C-alpha cells in the first residue's frame, strides 16, 4: 500500500478497533503474525503474537479502561511505516496486575510506529508516558506520591 493508504488503515484501526472495540474488523488490518518490538510494560513485549492474541490484547485493555479513547495528534508515513503521536484518555474501572481498579481518569501521551507488509500491519514500536499514568492512578513511587 501507499504511505497514504497505510495512514488511513491506522486511523481506522485506532478508531474502530481500539476506541470502539470492534475486534472483528482487526482482521482487515492486522497480519496473522504481529511483532511487538518495543512496548515497555506490555506483557507481550518482544514477542510475535497471532491475530487472536492481538484481539485479546485489545479486549484486555478495554476491560481495564472501557471508556478508553485514543486521539491522534499527528501521523507521518514513509515507505512501510506510519508514526502516530497520540493522546489517550480513559477511566481505570478494571484491575491491573498489582493495581486494583482506582476509578480514576487518565490522560497520557505516546508515540507508536506501525510497520506494514503485504497490506497488513505486522507490528509496532511504542513509547508512552508511564510515569504520568502511574501518578494519575495514585501509585506512589519512593516516599513521594507521583502527580
């Protein structure tokens, strides 16, 4: 696909799969094998997962933050890559490992680079503001509360 078509695929993936929870449509965008190259804190970081596991990843995220929403701030595409800077909001109503539901809202930012092959997304590299996320959820680091 062209860089423009890749950008359009990413927008639809974020809107329809991540924001709306339409897991069935993920088949249109995600390869049968998907590699999470870098995503600190993701249980599947550094692994190649199948399409069913990708859908489970989205479901687990939405179980913890059912009102989650990604807002695309910027998209840049070149060759087989699309970089997306985004902002994420949601309310933690589900449990995370070692962090029961806080019912607190979060608003964080991040950057994801998606990789394409044969018209499908084959993986990503991602960073996000985890320190801000933990602070917004009330997690204490050291002696001081992070805000």
